[in-house]
């Protein structure tokens, strides 16, 4: 006679065999809202199901909430933001997700049970949001929801599909405009006259650096003698203050050749920092000794903020009478001009440090109008050969005399 299994102690859950032959474990687990609910897990064998029961108990004993199938989207958003997003993603990503939840998703879908959300219902919600706030806002909210539901599928709640990926919001994609070479030269000439951060704008235009990368640049990342620059961090503002973080992707961490015309301005920047420090100390004015040695600093020694770099750029643009532009547009202009110079797309990708070449070609490297005209003209000249066409037709085996 088979030995009967001992009953589990109180509070340790139960494992039973279902009518369909599978095993079912039931454990009371804490929820993100502080309540306790019964959680079910399933397995093909007793040992498999018992292991899932033990995993649930370990999470509960560690104080980690375990969502259940009847959890609302509002409760899941709280759990997802605090337990999954905040510890694992960058502060800026957390702020983006949190704003999307707070401004739109919570009031529209917060009371809806997550596993019962359907495609038709979500499509109607997104259409109403697009009509009220605009298509771009609706598409961004849909992206946040998709990220939240993707994380929910990993948590073994019972969610089997991401309905946000089955709903589409049509919105125009505006990746911004690019400046041609003449406009970039006008901007740099004005920046050289009007601002001490001219070297920063050189790096934006010639290497396509992101403005957060320019502000996070340190002297230890620059070798002026060998003309090499390493992008190791970017400076971003978060709820914890302004801090240095790793770049967006691993491919962003790459050495770049430093253009020759950047050397003298960067040397001048280093001398300016030493002069400002000496002047502040001798006059008894406040001065911040930056332990990280950032390249671009304010008058009091603090690292330059990305927002201040943006405002400085707008003052230069206004003074010169140029079209509206932002630092990201300078980065795009860099890629566009490289394409205009017939640089191979993979080289452009390496300079801009993208993880995918499609990003380089689709967003940053838009073709200039003269290039489009020239390309169409070349195709026109190639195909405008009536004599050659008649010759090919005459040599066809099935050709018939007219």
C-alpha cells in the first residue's frame, strides 16, 4: 500500500490533484495593496506543483507581493512601477512610465481587471484618448501599457497575451528637421561669438553626441594628445537630483576620434575652469570643486545641466535668426550630413553609436533635397536610352516584326 503523504502545516498551502490529471497548489499570498489573497499554481506532476508552492511561500516570507488573476490594472501599475521598473530601469524611464500611468492610464483603465481587458475595449479607450488629447499622447500611453502588460506575463498571473500589442494608434511620426552644412556653419560661428560653451556645440555637430552625454563628459574621458574621446556616462535629472548614469545602450559606450578643430577649444575650456576656480577662491566667492572633473561647468564650478545647454542654444539661434532647432536636431544634422557625404551607413551607425542601423537610416539620416534630386536624375539618365531599348527588343527570341 502506498505511503500517504503528510499534511502540510497550517499556512504552508495545499497541493491537490485536479480532475484533468494536473496538480494544483493554493497559497495565501500578500497583494500590492496590502491585502492577502489565495493564489493558485499548476503543474503536470506533484513535485513540479509543490516546487511552485514553495516558491510562492518564499516570496511571501520575503515580503514580496504576488499578484493574482483578479488584480485590477490600477493595483498592477503600483506593483509594476515600484517593484519592477524603479529598481531595474533608469530614473528617466521610471518618470516616463509613472507620468503615463498617472496622467492617462489610471483614470481610464485603473479599475479594470487586468486579465479581462479585451482588444475591442482597449481600442475604444485609445480612440477616445486620441480624440481628447491627441494621437501622439494616445500612442505613448499605449506603449506604457504594453510595457506593463509584458511584465505581467512574466509574473505567472494568468495573463496569456498582451492586448496592447494588438491595438494600433495612427499618429504622424515627426523626427524633426535637419540643418544643411551652411546653416550648421552659421550656428557654430554665432556660438563662437556668443557663448563659452562653443566647444560643447562643436561636439554636438561633429560627433552627434547627445546633450546629456556632453554634460556628463569628464576630462578623464578625453585624450587631447591622441585625439580620442570616450562616452562613458550621461548626466540626467531625476527625482534623486542630477546624477551621472550609463549611456542608453552598450553600443553608446564607444571611443570616437576627436576632430582637430575641437582640440584648441577644449584646451581653452580647461584653462577657463582653472581661471574661474582661482578667481572665486581669491575673491572669497563660493566655488564647487567637482570631484568627477566634468568638462563643462557653470561659473560656480557645478557641472553644466542639459537644460542650461538647451537654453544657451536657443539664445544663439535667436540672435542669429535661424530656424527653430534643439540639440537632438544637431545630432540628426550630423547623421544627415554624413549621408550627404556618401559615408557608408555602417560608419554613420558607428559614429552615432546606435544599436540598430535601421535607427540610423530611418530617423537620423534623412536625405537632403539635393541628394533626392540627384538620385532621380541618375536613374532618369540610366533609363533614358531608347536606342539601347530597341536593340534589346530586337534581340529577343520571341520578338516579332512590327
